[in-house]
C-alpha cells in the first residue's frame, strides 16, 4: 500500500498493490470512495451513491447535462443543440 498527499487522519487515499484506490476506505473495487463526490464544489453523487444534479434554469445549464429545473423542480436533460427535455 502506498499513501499519497498526507499521513494518518490527513491521508486522503491509499493505492494498494492490487492497483485498487481507496479514498476514505480500504478498497473492495478498483476505485472505492466513502463520502460525497463533488466537482467544482458542487456535489454530484452523495455518500449513498445517488446522483444529485445541479439546480439550474434551462438557459444556465450546460449542454449534454442533467439538471433540476429551478422553475418546476423536474429532472431535465439538455442536449448538444441546447434543447431541454423533461425526463419525468
């Protein structure tokens, strides 16, 4: 096992000789993370594995993304041409 970017309780992850990476846990898969997953400060997946799409207006959402509409609180997909489609 090789630790990186810290030691003890400040160690964010370990790479094992099996090639598995554990962040906050001993890995049982190639990548095993315990905790929330954020990108750019926005939570994308919670600790239970559920997606947590960003709340946005259709105009503010990026193309090829999922978002929760700030207007009607429904889940949408915005395609590459900028069209937004309710998924439920």
